[in-house]
C-alpha cells in the first residue's frame, strides 16, 4: 500500500513539473519553441524572397 502511495505522489509531482515547465503560459518551453519557430520561418521566407 505504501509503495502505491509513493508511486501516485511521484506521478503527481511529475505532472505538476511538466505543467509548470512546458505549458506555463507565456514563459513555458512550448511558447519559446513556437516563437523561435515563427522567427525561423520569417527569416527563411525573407531569404526566399530575395532582393
């Protein structure tokens, strides 16, 4: 019973860490990756358009 409780508590901690690190609104990793990807797409499009 104790092992199950510890396992469940660890899963909750992992879920909370994931939520805070990856999905944290405007400061999370997901937002940073999306912003960098959009910047890269803009730069690539500008290269393609040329002078």
